[in-house]
C-alpha cells in the first residue's frame, strides 16, 4: 500500500471514495507516524482514542453514502481552539488541565464535515511568539535540518501545527494568525498556510490574544488542500459579533494553474534593509513566474509600512492585557495556594504566565494607562487606519500583492531568545496585512543556501480569497516545490 502519510488531502479524499483504504487505516498511519515523531513535540495532547472513534464513524458514513466534505481526513488542532472534554491549554501553565464544556465553532464545522482530530498542537503560550519556544510544554522542533544538525524553530505561534503537517504526521491543521502566526510558520516549515479575511472564520471558542487581529486559518501541503479546509471552517456565526455574514465560495474552484486577467502589485516598501539576497532573488523569481502565468505586474506603494510593527506591538499587547485579565485562578485553570484573595491573584498570575506573556501584559497595561492612552494606543489606532488605507489605494491598481513571507529561513532554537526586538522583526512582512484584516497566503517557493525552505506571500483584498488562491496556485505550479524535510523522525517499527 502507498505510504498514506504522504498523500495530499485531495488525494486522500479520492482514495477514500475509491475504497483504496479506509479512514481507520489513514488515521492509524498518522497516529503511528506521530508516535515515531514524538521528539518533535508537535502535540501537547494526543487524542488517538477520539481519532479512532471519529475514523470509524467516518467509514460508516461513507459506506452509507453520507460522507462529508472532509470525511476521514486526520488533522492537528492548534491548542487554542476549545475542544469539548479535551484539554485546551493555550500552551500555558495557567490553563493546564482545563477541559472545556463546549466546542469552538471552527472545530465544530470541521468535525461536522467528518474531519478526524489527531491531537492538540503545540504553540507559543497564548499565541505570543514567533518561534514556538514560549510554550509551557516545551518547544516544538522543525522537522527540517541544516548540515550541522541544529534544532530549528518551526516558527510561531502556530509552530506545532506547521511542524506536524511538514513532518507528515497530520494531513492538515488549524492555526490562528494575529500578526503572522500562520504564514511565518508555513514558510519556515516548507508548507502552505492561509490567514483569511478577518471575520471569515468565527473566533467563538478560540482562546483570545488580540481580539481585533486574531483570525483562524489553515495549514496543508498544497494550495488546494488549504482551500478545501478553509471552505469547511468558514462561515457566519451568530455567536461571534465579528463574524461576517458572507457567502463562502468554493475556494478550490478558483485554482486554475494560471493568473490570467490579474494584476499583481509589488510593494516597494517591502524591500527592507538587510534582507538576504536569496530572498530578494526568490521574490523576483516569483514575479517572473506570475508574468509567465499571464499576470500583469505593477509597482505599488504602501508608504506607512514602516510603522506597522510598532503599531502592532502597541495594539496587540493592549488587547492581550485586557483579554488575559480573566485568568485569575477563580473560575478555571491553575490556582496558587494562598489564603488571602489578593495574594492568590498575584501568585496565580506570576506562576501561571510565562515571561513573554508577562512582558506583553505589562506593555499593554502601560499603553492603556492614564496619561499614555492618547499618546500610544489612540495614536496607534490612527496609524492602523492609515496602513489599511494604503492597501485600499494599492488595490485600485492591482488585484493582489506579492511579497516575501519572512525575512529569513528558520533559525536555530534559542538563537534570538535574548533579543525580543529581533524576534518581533520576524513579522515585518506579515503584520501589515493583519492590521488591515486582509487575507494572506504563504507557500514554499525555494530553498536557501542551507537547504531550508523560503516562502512567498500573496495578499488579497478583503473577502477575495479566491484571487489569493488563484495566484497561489499559479505560483505553486511554477515553483514545483517537492523538497521534503531531512527528517530525524524514526520510522515506526
């Protein structure tokens, strides 16, 4: 039998329909692969028992002719999505042992379409980070390797989801993207990931970081697979006031293998100082690929891009400081052993949160404090509006934008830990689209000198994921990226 872990989601769906294998066989193959890859620490909680039950039910539905759109497809679920009766931690000590009594809307939709949950994937604590090293449950390791054998970061915050897909221990995964937390890990791990338009997927039942920025999205190994996953996840949810009442298109139908009739903008401000030459060359190669695919290339300007990072690192921590105020040890999660209420609050939060979360809470509290609210937070909101207007102006000249995804390939774990500012710069190409609430897709397009994957990013208009997928499909066809990780995963006996 074919190695089932190397199939795409589309290939697996076709195989299941043709009875080449069962959902139970497909699921067991990924469970075995996950057991052999435990050293990567992709999962905080493995849910093999649940997966077996879901796969068996999937086979029964398919036999009865009632298969859903994703029936039998084994997925990793980022441990930021609440899953009923299954531990949901946000990778934080303060939520360790928390088992929600409800299901997030995103996972409810996936399970309604027949998806199988392999486990809850690792992440940076409360989704705060770019390296998946702030998790209380230990860092996740990128399955890609350099010749010197150093462990590399899978990116963050959705590092566990991205690494699981890259390592072939999940066919796809959910992620969340606040400032690049899907797109940057996708680039580092040599896979494809999309952050849809803000409001395309419900945030209900997803642990909040920054409410005006958080958006659920997907990881998979192809553009088409992401389109299939996103269609299942998306849709209006009356339980979420930020969920848009928009029709969900057939995203996969937009992928034609060409970019005919589309104008692709190249923002000059994304040519930042110090960007590696190989990333600049890959970006230019992407331009040539799209020309050959029938697209028209136009130069555009996003003049307020240079203010995006400082704007983001005011707004996101401000919202985080408010959202994380709920974790006090009273209602759920970790509670410090103190008899006095105020002491219990202080000790619970001091012991329950990691250093990066504390840092962002303190920054956020500062910018929201009396005397600084107008000087920092209100000013940042005004700049955010200017950044959004830049994109509106650019889309008067083009349909999508093409940029690099990240300013480097994956770096060694611990390499930037002593410099938070350098770590924050990982999001320089992804944050602007997040501030504007726009859809962005990252796909692997080449390798650097060390044999590590590099990604290109396609950014579209709000609610125009179809053009993003169309251009992404054209790039994927031209790049023909077939490299796989030089994995240290031991083969299952």
